[in-house]
């Protein structure tokens, strides 16, 4: 099984990085082939130039490689913090440039959408400082809607789960160790065939 792991967090040593590391270790232990991208470390350019928008556009080699990995993957693990109910701009720019028409979806006759990610699996891990009950009361769950509906469902992927860890700012070492054990178990369960 090929799994693409994407992390969108600017600080090495963050809990998001610990989540990504735990996921990669578990995937490899389960015999998965892993493609891993730390978007900040790679200095991924999140700005979508207008000339890249057409389906037949000539893409820079780095963007083409990311597109090829999305198309070839059987599953996806995405890790990021919740910033204002959204992924960081770096990660949103990755979606804009890589989950593109002809790679993740296609418009058919009458504008009908054909998702190319059918039968694949997606697991998103997010972190936040806002307590869950406050988040739900004030905002609903915008990240769930973004990833589940706007990205993966749109692209035909139905096997989606997201796990948010909160409140990071007041968490203890023991909580974080327990959460990382949970990450490993989720990844083992979801990506072992």
C-alpha cells in the first residue's frame, strides 16, 4: 500500500511533527510504501500561478512530482494545526496546486464531477488549543467540512476520518504520549490491509 504523508507545520519539534513521525513509523512497520513531505522544510511554494490553472498546463517538476504521488497513492495522512478554523496557508496552497483537475478530479459533461480518489483512504490529524466544546459551540467544525466534504468527497474519496487533539497548549507529557499511541493505532487500523 502506498501512503502519502503531508505535514503542514512550520516548527520542527512541534506536536504535529511528532504525530507525523509516529504515523510514518507505523506505516513503515505495517509494510506500507511511504512518500513524506514536510511542506515548510521543503519550502513548498503555496502560490498558485494563473498559468497553472488550465488542466493541460505545463507544471514545474516539483508540482508534477506531488501530483504524481497523489495519483499513485492508495491513502493519505495529513497533519496540521487548526489556524482560524482552516489549515495553514502553506497546506491550503498545496491543495490548490496539487489536488488539481486531471489529478484528483475531472469535470464531465454538464459540469458533473468525477473524483479520481475513489477507493482510497484519508486520515487527517489536526491540533488545536481551543477546547472541543467551545470550538463546536462557536464555529461548528469547519476543518471537518473542509477536508471531508470540500476536498476528499469532492474528489471521490469516501473513506475519511479526522482526529483532532486538543488543547495542546495545556496538555501534559503523558497526554501527548497517549495521543501518539492513539495515532499509531489509528494508522495501523486504517492502513493495514
